[in-house]
C-alpha cells in the first residue's frame, strides 16, 4: 500500500482535535528534501488555494513531476478554474442530476436552486450519492461544492473546490470519514473517453507576432493533408463552437495555461479527438518550474537549478553564483527570462517576478554560441536545428522595450549529424512529457549536454525547420495524425 501524505498551507490549518494523519505543510513539501525523493506516495492537497501559480497549485504540479499520485491533479485544477472548461464534462452529470433532483420536492426556500458539498465522492444526502460519486470521478478534488440550478431542468450551475479551512460542523465530520475511506482504497486512474471522427482543424492566429508556424508553413500543412487524403482547415479562436465538427486538432498558435489554446486542447481531448498539443503536454511544458522538477526527478542533465520562494530567494546567490538566470514559470521565445549580474539586480528582478508567481526559477548562466533544438514526434527525432544567439545578446531572441525583437540565425541539420549524447538526452526529456510533438532545447557543455526546456508547441517555419526534410516534414506530421485516427477507427487507444 502506498504511503499517504496530506498537505496544508499553514500548520494551524490542521487543528489538534483533527484525526491523526501524516500531515506536512506546503513549504516543507516544496522544499527539495527527502519527500521529493519518495516514489510510492499518495498526496492529498488540502491547501487554502489552488488558483493558478499559487502555492497549492505548485504542490500539485511538483507532485506530478516527482511521480507522486496527487489529488487534485493540475489538470483537475485547470478544469475547475473556468466554467467554460468544466462545462465540457458536465453533460452526462446534468442528465443524472435532473433524474435525481426531480424526485425531490421543491421548497419555498429552495424552489430553483440546490447546493451540495461532496467530500471524496461522499455526500450527506443518500439519494444523491450516485451523483456525488460520479462528480468526484469526473473532477477528483477532495472537497467540492456543487450548485444546481433549475432552468426548465436541473443542471450544474457551478463547481467550486473548497479548502479545508472552509469546512466546519457536520461537513467536517463527513470529510474525515470520507477521507479515511478514500485512503483505504487502491489508486485508480480517471476514465478516458474516445470517439471516432475524421478531419483536421489547425488552430492559428493570423495576427500573432511570433507564431509557431508562418503562413507558408501552414499552407504546406494544408498541401500535405491533401496528399494524404486529409482535409486540413485553418481555424481561429472564433471557431471554438465548431471544434467538434473535426476529427483532430493541431495547435499552431503559442499555447498558454488559462488561454483559449488550452481551452481548445481540453475540448478536443474531451471529445476523444486526436490533438497535438494535448492538454497534458501543454500543462507539463508551459511551466518551467514543473519541467525543472521533472528533469531532476528523472536525473536528466540540466543547468544548476533552484526553485525560489520569497523567503529563500537569496539562496540563488550562495548556491548558484552570479550571473543568475531568472525565469517566470511561463514564457516562450526567450520572453520572461532575465539575467542578474549582482545582488542588486537579483533583488530587483525577483521583486517584479514574485508579483506574477509564488515560485520562480533560478538557473546557472551557461553561455553558448547556439542552442540545439531537437524536434521529436511520437518519441522519434524529426528534425534538428542550431539556433544562434542574437547579435550582441545572450539569448536566441532579444526583446526590446518597444515590443520589437531580434532573432539570431539558424542552421538545420540532418538528424544523423547530431551528436549521439545530444540526441539521447533530448529523447529522454521528451519521453517524460508524452508522445506528441515537442522541441527540446539543449546546450552542449564541457560536462555533456544539458536540457534547457521542452516545448510543446515548437516552431515549424518554412525555410528553417524544413531545410533538410523539405515538404516531407509536413507529411511526417500529418501522417502521424492519420495513424492515430486509424487506430481510433480500429477501436484502439491513443
């Protein structure tokens, strides 16, 4: 049986009269200590807030990176962050809610609304227990408050994750009973849903300044699709309502959490469509703190790295030394990456970054004249590029204060020309993320290659990444969609 661990934000959140369970604070869990090294660990995240980039969010994020089994997962946190996202999953739940709530007599106090608290799939109303269990199976979160509204028929109006500190009285008693029962059960993965459809939507933004694919590359994807019998149609944000008309989704717009690109990926995934970038890959790649912990947990070479909080940011000076590279959790094309040359610079930069996130990343500065980018599709190398630093700058892309930018030159090579150590390290890193399309950035050092980051939405521009393969680059990618669609049609899992 796996070891259990309950996380609270503050020591006083777990009162002396509460049952005796293994409880630690979020601060202790986030520290890179013996807990991080444990493998068979089930983590119950009871932090006060799971909002994006909060301490509670990072507890779930790093738990997944460490290979711990955690609820709520980052995916569940993201689903519950927006009604537009979680409503994609509530159609079947609404039908069950209508059947069960229609049997209950309306009262003067509650003619068209009803509220239910669910703790680990348990509720206090016996007749609604099947609904409580199904809601928990869909959104695995320790404590949920469900608001039902009657608008012709009963439907779920809102789902809210409640913190431990919000629970009192009888609900508190139910919580501890349900928690004991939950911890006695074996861990089960959430159910997945598949569907069998067939056409490719390619999401892009024609107004994006630095898109992952330029107009010529998009046209080549369309052409490759026709050659393979696939109708590739360019769609935009406004086409969200039409997404279910397609068999597959290919995102060619820079992805972010809390952004419509993630919403598209989540909807496509919930519909059983083939999707690249899938929502799990987006979540794993877009947060550099998660990536750093994931690489460390699997002993993949990376620059010397520290995860900083407000109270320990000076550790970077002692443990890394200047210059120090500081990164916000999310950033792309060299954005959100800064270099501190001294203590004054460090203090100024972290002060600004902590306004955006409770955790930031510090790394040792490793200057090289170029970065490797290894493109990987379904666990196999697809292309290899050298991205040179921009002129008189330490990054591939130099962003100016007026919004303009300068890029360094690039060189595309045959995969066979890539040093074996670089290729193997890139493949190991991509394998931790999934089986999608990734761009692994690495630097070659005297001690061997180190991984800088893994991109879920790598650049594929005409005349750059396709210099070696030409149109075959686009054909390879569309062929992968075809293969996955055929497996779906044959009733096999992706």
